[in-house]
C-alpha cells in the first residue's frame, strides 16, 4: 500500500499533537504511526483516505500547536492500525511550551457540579495550563515538573494513558483526589477556616489586600473600586504612582473603564492572556493609573482566578455566567517588594510580603520558574514579554553559532540563539539589586538547560559596569568562548533586523532613554547605518546636559532648566521657575552649567521629553522611569489640534536640534497644547532627518527602535510620513522595542561579528 512519511515542524510537542494525529488517522481508517523526534513530530500514514488526512492535518491542529512546516516523502507502513510510538531519544528540542489560559473544555469541567473537577483550581489538560513555569528541566514530562510529587489517582491515570482523552499525556493533569490543594492564611500565617474562595472574597470585599499565588509568581490583589484599599496598597508597596493593572471578568464589565477594541480583545482572549494597555473609558478608577490616559486590563485566565468570579456569581453551573455582568474588579499587581524579583515561594511570600498582605491564598504546586505578566499594546507592541510568550522562539532568517546574550541593565532579558531560532527569556527587570542579579543567573542557567545549549559566543552590552556584562565575562571565561561587546543602540536596531530577517544595510533610528555609545558618550537619539556587525553613527540629537548627572534623568525640572540655559533662554529661567516650581532653587544648577561641572551631555530623546514635561510645568520629579514621557503622550492624546511648530527644529550636518521648540513651550496655552505641539514637531523633525539621511545614504529600509518607539502618538505621526516617501518602516513586533529586546539584538550582532572574525582569519591564512 502506498504510504507517506511526514515531518511536522513548529510547536508540536507537549500540546496534544500526537493524540490529535492518532484520532484523525483512526477516524479516517488509516494505518501507520506518529511520534516525537528531535525536529518535531513524524508521521507515517497509509490508507484510502490519505488525501483527506493531508488536507485536514494542518487545519484542525490543537489549540496550542503552531505548525511551521510539513515536509512529506513516500514511505512505508507495516501492519494494520494506527499507533503512537515512543519518542525518539533526543526528542526534546522545543518541548516546553508557554503557559496558556484555561481552555473552554476545562472551563466546562470546572463549572459542572457533576464533574470530579467541579471548582478545582488546578484543572488543566493538553490544551491549557502551566508549562514553562512548572518545568525544572527537559524532557517535558511530569517527573520534571512541580507536579512530580503528586502521583496520578486511578481515574487521572486512565485519562493520561488514553489517546482518545484530551488529558492523554497532559503532564500537569490532576484532580481534587490526587493534585495540589489550596489554603488561605492570615497575615500571621495561620490557616483560615471555610471555603478558600468564599473567604478570600470576603476579605477583598472588606478592602483587604490578599496575596494570590498565580502561575509565574504572586500577585497582590485588592478591590479596584475601593479607593482606600488602592491607596493602602500603594502605601504598603511604596509605589507612589506607577500604574496598576486591573482584572475583570469580561470586556463588557471593563468597558466603562477601558476602551477595548477588536485588536485589544483578541490579545486579552489569546492563550497568552496578557495585560493589555487600553485607552481609559468614561469612568475612572481612582488611584489605579494616575495621570495616564491608559489602563492595563486583563481577564481571569487560570482556574484559581476564575473561581473568585464564579464565587461572586453564586457558583452557577455551566458557563453562561461568563458573559454576565459581575461586579468584581481586582487590582492585580506583581508581588515584588522594593523592585526586587517577583515572590514565588509560600514561605518566601509570608516573609517578603509581611506588612503588605493581609492574607495569602496559597497552594502546594511549586512555581519553578518566575515569570511576570506580559504587557502589550494593540499593534501588537510588547512592553514586557514574559508569561504566555516565553519560551516561544522568534524565527531567524538563518542559522549560525549558538549565542548567549546577556542584555542590558534596565528591563533586562537574556536571549539564546540556537540554529534558526532566538529564545528571549522572560522579563528579569532592573539589575540594581542582588536579588535581581541572582534571578538573572538563574534565568541563564534554566534557559541554557532547557535548550541544551553550550554557547559558542557570549554577547553583552558595551557598558563595563553592568552586572549583565560581569556575568557575560565570567561565563565566557568559564566556557572558554569569546565575549563580544555590542553597542546599546546597535543592539536596539539589530533586534528588529533579527525578527524581520533583514540581511541588508538599514538606516536605524534609535530613540531611547540612555545607552553607552562606542565613543563613551550617553547616546539615545541616533541615526545609524547598521549592516550586520558594522554600525556607523550618521547623526544624533543636539546634546542636552544633565546638571548633576544621572539625577537629572529623574528630575524633569533639571532637564528643562538645562535646555533653557543652553538654548539661549537664560533670561527666562527665573520667571519660568517662579511660575511652576517656586520651591526649587536654580542657583546650584546655574553654577554647574556655567562651569560645566557634573553636567555630562546626552543625545537621548527621552531627556528631551523630560525637558518638555518640566518646561510645561507638568512635572518636576519622576517617581518611576519614563513617567514624564508617558504623561506627556497622555496629555497630547487628548488635544485636538496637532500641527508642528514652523521652525521648531534645526538640522545641521546630521545634528537635530529642538531648542526652538522648547523655547516655544514656554508660551504654550496649557500643558496639553504644549504636549501636542511637542509631539507633532518632534515627529516632523525626526521625519525630515531620516528622509535626508535615507537619500544621502541610499537606504530604503528604516528601522525604528528604542524605548521612545513605544510612544504610539509619536510613531503614528512619524510612520506615515516615512512610508509616503517610499521608505519601508520596520518596527519591533515580537520583542519589546525597549531594553527588554536588547539581548536579541546583541545575539544577532554577535553572530555577524563572529562571521567577520572567521572571514578575517580565513583570509589571513589564505594570504600566508
Ligand atoms: Zn484544558
Ligand atoms: Zn486524580
């Protein structure tokens, strides 16, 4: 009988793909086999309805599967029937998937009083549930996950071994008889009696703060409608103004507070179930996202979270209640005191969250891998890439040596390049404390382990003092491999080249906070020519000076004063300061500026945003990174008229200067009008700069990266001008454009450097 052999590539292991193939083949009366191997899944199939099998195989694949390609050739099938064969040794390449939102079938189980998983918070199957966050190492099977200590009971075992069941080889499956259990503890660690959901709900409704153990770490939750509870949470967490995310049952419930369009809804309902930033709606939740025009929202996507809403609804049977109105709206913020990594362990929670949480909803399924919530805007635009996306690889245009890239200092992530795939780690965060540096090392070890990679190269930032650089140099020495330093903004542009498979020279517009340039300067507003390992600076923003150094980056009033001083507006400083910040003393700053003492220059666009916010009297001090720029974007968004200021910028020999614009902001009608004028003029200036340089350099592709590329208004004003002029504009879509994507770019550049090193040594050998 004629048979075909298929090789399926993509995310096809650990997602119920083999039983899916088995069921389809049996339905069509085929004979043959299916098994996991090193590259994915292979199938041999024969029978009269083989053509139908080929047609349906890619279209009816399970929820979490992603088929990248199917190769087929003629093969052979011996015997009758269709079987699932044992995996080939070494079949582990991409076996651990990301965590996924509860699937509709498990949801139905949860809400069925006759089902043995009625109201069971750890219900899962091959189509949903935790993966990455419960996996210690490969291969992905139960013994390597935190479910290892929960042997399956007979009914679960029967499901696990039955290919017709959706829990066939569901490595984290369990039930109330054999699986993890919940418990609710008070602030002193004493167990609270009663149903954990009912009791948790009572606490939340009474304005208490409850620590909830989620998938990749603990959340701190409180009633989002209770302004006092929110204020108390801010005070206990020492989080003055940084926005919180809110969880509500459905889009209809959230609609009063957030404008959720089609694109936002698709993201919210995706299997990754991220936090999605939406424009605020008609009603405001006090204290949740002060001063910002967006609200981060998410839907309950684990059984543990959903059961809280089920409790509010009165424990209804069936799933119709999910569409109903439901009053419960919770603040869900990462439990990471003092900016340290997220809390993951039970004892650790009682210890580190003491004084913050009033109670703890815990369970005995360990979180193996710490993983924050992902945050996106529609686009999609990643602000933070973590739970639900990691460790899904980003496809590369070509292969090369294995690289470990260690990222930067803020919003750190690491990246492993293996063959034609780049594995970007979850968000590690700012490396300004020992706990975060420990988390960085842990992440590197875990990622290399699950990918079975021993790197040929290690890449890091140019900055010699970053903990990520220190770790890179240490690992390179231990492994005896080269460590390659990559410029910060070169890496920003390269990250976008990597995800778009670019192999030709591009014009790179890096608009950013700050990063060390190869000349030792603080860069952040650069026009670069990037061609693989080569990066040439074609132009930069006119440098602003930072009076008092790094402190000026946190104090917009200092940037404003500096910009006025250097922009020829010295006589207006006193009047401006008196009007907006009468409590501030200009004298020490003026002395520093006059003598050029402790006033390092920076070409950062982020500092121009700070200067504008300071000038408009909007903000003198930022309480978190990027606050002034985000608020300025918010102010501009509500303003109607949006025209650039004529003569608002000057362009000389590749240097773009917005001093005329800043001077004009002193005469703005109000902060909103000034913010809109600032955005429109900056976009116009950047566009003219890019177009001039693209013509000069004969480059047709422009890559826009860096933290300021997250500014949706700026990009919406810039993009169409460049596109209309015939340029192809490339932006970050699969990784964050901010420092969270640096490691991807570092890895890509390191491969290009390595290739050049090899060519050079090859040529020199040839010439001898
Ligand atoms: Zn499921
Ligand atoms: Zn069981």
